[in-house]
C-alpha cells in the first residue's frame, strides 16, 4: 500500500538496523553510537532513487503498549 503512493523510484525496506543508515556525530566515538543503537530498527524505511533515507516508519500496534515497547520507540525516535 505504501509503495503505491510513493514515487516510482522510491524503495520500501523492512527492519533495517539504525546503525546502517544514521550519521554519527564526531563528538562521540563510532563504537559508542553502535552500543547506543544496538539492534534497534524502524519497521519500515523509505529510500529515494539514490538510496537516501526519506523516512523511517515505526508502526505502533496493539502489542506496543507495554512499558518496554514505549521505551524502545522513544530510543528509536531520539536516534
């Protein structure tokens, strides 16, 4: 459904780890950032034709109401 509304050259990827597409500030060591983001990943990642990230989408379902789920979503949003 999402691909139908996006421009033709856009790609939708699922469960891509944050560490694969974030830019790391030079004020912190790269390994510290990898430790911070761990295995976090948004549910969907939208990239344009040049493979640049356009949007990171986290789907909130009925099972996402636990404290642990809220903390995870907050960490993903901060990163």
